[in-house]
DNA sequence: ATGCTAAACGGACTGCGGTCCGGTTAATAT
DNA sequence: ATATTAACCGGACCGCAGTCCGTTTAGCAT
C-alpha cells in the first residue's frame, strides 16, 4: 500500500476522482486533469483508505466477482455515492486496487535490470516482457479482467498505451520495419488477461508453455527464428 | 433470413433455446442439446420471427447498443420472459442475429473457392482467412461485440472453436511445429472484433493496412518471410 | 366437440452499476 | 469564536439484464 503509478492506469490525475464523475454539474464538478498538488480533504482521505481496505478484505474472502459496489459501501460504512465519487466506476476501483502491482511492473520494464529493463538486446527484452507479463497476469489477472472498462477506450488507458509503445519501440530496435504499431497491437492481444487466463484455467496450459510460445512468436516476428 | 449455421454459434442445438435457460426447473426445462428434429410450437415460432424482425428494425434505427431486452419485448408485443426464453440472454440474441453472416463465412473458408477455401497453399489460405475476417468484422463487428458473452467461455463458443481449429490446421499444414495450438490462439487474438474496431474507429487505421499487417504476421509466423 | 397436458406466455420481481441532489462538514478567512 | 463556502456525504432513485411463477394455449387423443 504505497507508491503511486509512474503512469497512472486511469486518465484522471488524482487517485480519487475518476473520469466517470459527471463533468460540470453541481459543486462537485472537477475537470478530469487536476493541476496536481491539490490536496484531499481529511474525511475524503479517510474514506478512501477505508474503502480500499474493505475492498481488499472482501476480495480475499469472496473473490473479485463477489464484490459489489453496494456491499462495499455498506461494509465500509459509507454511502454508495461516496464509492462512486472516489473511484468513478467498478472498473476504476479495480484499477486503483491494481495500481501498485502495475507500477511495479512498469518500473521493472522501464528502469529495472536487464533483460527486462534497458541494456539487453531488443529481442531478449521482448521475450522477457512477455514472460514477465504472463506471470503478472497469472497473479493479478482476475483483478485486471474486472478493471477492463467495457468500452473501446479500454485500449486507451494510459498503462495499456505505455505497454504498447514499449513493444513498438522494441520491435523497431529489433529491426522490424513492417508496421511496428500494428505488430505491437497483435503482440498485446496475445498477452490479454482474458485469453491467457482462459488458456490456463480452462485448457490447463502450463505457464511455461505460454512463455515458450511467446518466445517463439516474437522471435519469428522479428525474423530471428 | 435463411440458412442455418453449419456450426452453431451457440452451444444449444435449437435456434431458440439458449444455454441461459435454467436447467431443470419447472415444466419449461429442456436439456441444452435437443435430439434434433423436435418441432416448435406455432406461437413460439411466430414470436421468434416477430422478435428477430423487431430487433433488426430497432438496431437499424438506434444501433446495437440502443437495443434493450425490455424495449424489444415491448416493441414486439410480447413479454420480457419470452425474449429470454427464446434467446437465453442478450448475447444469445445477438448471436442469433449474426448466425447468417457467420454461416456464410464458415461456408466460404471451409468449402468455398481458393484461396480462402481448400485448394490453395496453407499460407495463402491463412492470409485470405485474416483478410476476409477483417472485412467481416468491419461489417458485423458491432453485433459481434454485443454477442460476446462476458465469461471466459466466450472462446468456447462453437464458432470460435472452429476458427481456432481451422487456423491451427493451416499452421500445421504450413509446417509450423512449435505449439500450433497457442500460435492459433495468438492469431485469433489479433483478429478480435474489439481490437480491430478500435484500430479503425479510434486510430483511423485503414482496413488495407490491417490486412497487410496480418499478411506480414502470418508470413513471419510460418517462417516464409 | 371436449378434455388433457406440456409447453409457452408475460409481467412482477431481484440485484447490480451508476446518478442525483439536499444535507453536512472540513478548511479557511475574519 | 464565527461565518463562509467548496468539497464531501449518503441514500433514494433509475435503467437494465436476468429470474420466477401463476396463467394461458397449442397440439393431440378421444
């Protein structure tokens, strides 16, 4: 429970107010991006912590799918409106819950030691990225699935954009000249939580096999098969 | 409005009764797979046609997202329960609406003329499959998106299993020995309606560019770059 | 025609995500 | 201490997907 995302998962800058908050209605109105540095009222901060703690407890007991916004509000002893003001939506809540894990992953592939971080050859970094991501999804995928907002803009969440750019950059460095943007899109698709979880849970695919297939795929894509 | 799926989109054999119908409760109970050949009561058939017609009209006017089950029932002049008994769920309704287009696509890649159908070299068939699929998604993707049931088993819908097997077979024929099953999974992921639609609608990617990238991808995967 | 029964019908009902708005309170200025 | 006010609070409310169950009816046997 510490650290803030290097790149936030959600567009809104503040950890509390999500994009779901109504724009421009009533005194609560606040533009999506706050100038940063604005502080939170003490009761708001207290309730946020209360809610996050309650949410984690509840998920521990009943699983991600068992958590409803109403129950959470009740359990935390606050009104339902408060939950939605803080997190914008159920997906927003899940993103907040994920933000530490996400920040850790981002930190490792951007600044960490090779081969995941900078310093290794691009192909090795690509392989490491996928392998690490697969492990990450196996650990946090349930939450990640619940954090997927249903609209298209699921791919425009800052974290997703960051992974995509990272993949695209590595592809370019590896010498892929044929539409690296779309190639990165295809690679991202391969690493989607829903599919990965399905392969493991329903078809009993071993994680190592996923990793090996990823290695094969990226090797062929960069032409070093 | 003719023709029935070669491989149904939904597990239930009958065009009406979906998997969502409660199993074993009350007189309506009917096992998922009916022995086939069982006939439909005339009022049921009439209402099904009524509902499908109304649904198509409504979608024409208000778009897929504008269609709610309650409104549809009202518009067709039947009860809400009837809509759900017929189609099981909103996703089931959408699948039914898609079934003609889906059957057409299936027929073309399984029995149609090369290069999509049998007769062409596997790589060419792979390329054709993706290109055709991209065009299909651009036409029916909105409906396909709404037909995606939210659970994992979205990938276990018969039609999805069929595409997957088709891709896997072509990969094997093309000489891919490294885990064709997972490779087919990655390729399927690339062709998902949600991502394709996002690329086109949000990022303004031209369909030809999608097709070209697909060609590049499969070429590299089969090692004929 | 009449009676029987399984299937179909329909609308009230539940639970959930998400919104609204009148009342409350923390922070600041005086 | 007191006044001011912007932010926050809470729970009633809405629309929608999906379920339940008492009622009706098509199809068939007599």
